C-alpha cells in the first residue's frame, strides 16, 4: 500500500489553464482581422465572411454548452437561429426596427420555445432526444415556410439593418463587425462562467454520470432544461445577428441541414471547450468557402478539365474530409492543439 | 424498541417470472448497523435499489422516519436523509475526488442554480468535503481525478460521497467488494467509527466484517428474508446454516 501512495500521480492541472492561450489568440485574431481586411483590398468580402464566422461561432458555442457539457445532442438548434432571424424580420416589417426591442423579443421567443420543447424532449434520452429535437426544429421550419405574409418559402428582405436606440450604427460593416465580436466575447465570457459555476458543475456531473447525481440528491432534468433554455437564447441572439448580416431571413435559416452543420462545427472544433466550437465554426465556414480554390490549386498535376470538375464538386471532398477529421482527430481541433503538450 | 427509522412492508419486485424481492418486510431501528447477507443473486442489490428509489417496487411500501416514501424519486429520498453507495462503483471519473464529494455537499446546500462564481473554489463546499474525505482516509488523494484512484480508494470515495449528503440512513452495497486487505481494514475501521452516529444498512459478503460490525443481521435467500436476529443467533440458526451450506463459511 505504501508504494501506492508514493507513486500517486501529481494532480492533473486543469485543461482550462493549460490551453488558455488558445482563446486569447483567437479573440486577438478576430480583433486584428478588420485591419488586415483593409489592406487585403477585398474589405467587404473579408469582413462579411468573418462576421458570419463569429455569428456561427456564437451559435456553435451555445450548442457546445449543452452538447459538450451536457451530452444533449440537439438536432434542432437551427430553429433558434430562425426564431432570432424571424423576430428581427417580422418586427422590422411592422416598422419596429430597433434592436433594443427586437433582441429582447427574440430572446424571449427563444427562451419560450426552448422551455416548451426542452421540457418535452428532455423526458427522452439518446436517439429519441435527437429525433424529437429534430422534429421540433422541422415543425418551426414548416411554420416559417407557411408564413405567406412574411415571404413563405422565399423569405423576406429586411428594409435595413436594425437601429440601435434609434441610430443606424449597424449600417457600417465595420461597426457591425465590432458588435458581433462584442457579442461573441460576451457570450463566451458568460458561458465560461456558467460552466465553472455551481450550475455548470451539476450539468457536467450529469453528463458524466446521471445516476450518481441523482444519488446525491440532484434532479438532472431541471438543470438540463435550464441549460437548454440558455443555449436556445444564445442561439437566438446569433439568429438576430445573422438576419442583420444577410439583411434577409428565410426558412433556410432553420433547415435540419443547418442543425447538422452546427453539430458538426462543435465536433470539428472539439466538444466541451467553448472556444473549440468557435474554431470549429471558423474551420467549417472557411473550408466551405475556400475548398474549391484549395482543391483547384492542390490538383495542379491533373488536367484542367479534371481540376475544374474537382473544384465544382468540392462537396464530394468536403464530406469525407469532415468524416476523416472526426475519425482521426478525436477531440477535434482542440484535441490536436492539446496533444503535443501531453509530454 | 424505538420507532423504526426504515420500515419495509411486503415489498415485492419481479422480473417477468423471476421474483427477485419476495414479500420482504424489515425494520431498521435508529442507530443500528443492520447487515443484510445472502448468497449471490439473492436480491440484495435489488432491495437496495428499491429502498433508494432507483427501482420502483411492484407492491408493498417503504416508510422512512414514519413517512411513506414508496413513490418518491431517488433525489427526494436523498434529501430526506437516505443515501446509498453502489456495488459497482459509481463516481464521476473526470472530477477530482474532492469535487465528487463537494458536489454532494453542494446538493444539500440548496443553491445550485448559481450561474456565476467558481464552484471548485468555494470554501464552504470544499471544507466539509475535505472533512468527509478525511473520515474515510482519502484526504491525501483529494486532488487526484477520481478515475485514477485505485479500486479500493474508489470504494472509500463512494463512502465519502454518501457521508457528504449528511444521511440519517446510509445504504452500503458491498463497500468491501474487491478491496485489498489493508483497504478493507480501513473501511471497517471507518464503519466502526460511524456506527452509532448513523444508521447503516450494510450488504456485505465478508462475514468477518459483518459479524464484527453488525448489531442485527438479516439473511436474504431467493428474495425472501429467512431470518433477522443478532449476529450470534444468526450464526446458530439452522435454516441459515442450511441456506449457506456449500456456499460460504459462516464464521
Ligand atoms: N434488470 C434485471 N432483469 C432481470 N433480472 C435481473 C435484473 N436485475 C437483477 N436481476 C436478477 O435478480 C436476481 C437478484 O439480483 P441482485 O443483483 O439483486 O442480487 P445480489 O443479491 O445483489 O447478488 P450479488 O451478491 O451477486 O451482488 C439475480 O438473479 C439477477 O440475475
Ligand atoms: Mg449485489
């Protein structure tokens, strides 16, 4: 027994402190990007692409909060993007174009939808939970397609970006970029706090061993539902931003494919680190954007015709590529970043 | 005799045709250490599941402190002071030993919907948790991830987690299972210290430990209570000896 005591492994330093450099680097990169955008010459394009990255970063991070920390695979999270987007669009079409009204309405709608669907979905487990969240997502999708007054299938164009306290500050792509960055930073800081809090610890404990949590007196359902509501609201916020970014909302905001992409971003970046989800969103969207060019460049040794084919059908490469990452880079991109330090 | 702390009345549980808990009536008096022994598959774990609320009972009722808790879910039973340990270790492997116990302290401290503040650094959770770890002799291993503890240490951690819920009654499902000799001595020593302060229902195959610790012993065979008596008289009981013949040595 004495040997046992002597060979005890030193307390593992928490992963959080070891990779803290990653989020700092990440946010520094987002902060520096507008400067680079200016010199790149394609300012509008770079800004709008990175703005989308940040917005999806918020949504993916919100999903990570329940998926990575609660093991709740919601396959209907795009519904909240739609709720946020349509709250902005519908209110704007009725002349209510201030974000100070739109965003609270979007958050309230998201919270309510999360509360009701979560209370039902969370009574099920595993595959059933996935299926029922998918069903609720689809329900909202079909509802949106049937809203003839608001564009139906085609969606609707916003008259302009939202005002903020009566000022049209979001009009400038630069300002909008900074607002999105602020939202990303804010939701990230909030999520980090939640995860480390008493509440977050119960959520993490339930993910690891729900029976044990019940055996010490917790009722997991309430905690999971609260997390689901928080996550839904954060995704709703992302939906508000997305509508403003595109100046357009449509049912396409909330297709099940979109929900799947959100899950993919989280897994790609690495479950349960929050900033991993942002990195996953960035990797996903940038690959989606540049894979055709990358393929074209990388296949220089092939005939032009084949290269064009490859670039055109880049999705044929995208899918398998994502599968390979999931299979061989367990823990996603964050897993890769962590590994070399494991001595 | 004092009013029983725990009373089982005609409890029954069947899996299809297999009756695992067969009309069990049992009462546990406050302060006693009540051992439940029986051959493998006798239904001991199932009975603990039913008492703790992990499994519903088919018929019968469970009274705790005079109140009917038959239909209460497990978390609510825990809050009334009915804690359990698991035969197959059930801990949070990714959390440190201290955090495993601190979570149990947090559960009874009542305010787990706080979204801010680092839970892992709360002194008013960690101090009582450390105290529980000390009681089972695990204080030195407080910061080791629970998954990396030795099997015996995990058994001790189970006990510490149970204690941290501040139970009136602790249901222990084979706390000595698979522990080494020294670890098992340590657990027995811990139980001896807890005895009297706490009412304990102890399921154990280690007869030496059972007869050293128990105030009363119930023998469960094929889901039925064969006898409940003092350790001395259980040892002499011919039915019990017959049931155990060729099974295990009754010391
Ligand atoms: N979910 C289940 N479905 C069907 N049969 C079960 C189930 N759980 C337990 N059993 C059966 O019930 C009987 C009692 O099991 P139980 O685990 O309660 O016994 P035990 O007394 O704790 O045994 P041990 O000493 O080996 O721990 C066994 O025959 C077991 O096979
Ligand atoms: Mg058993």
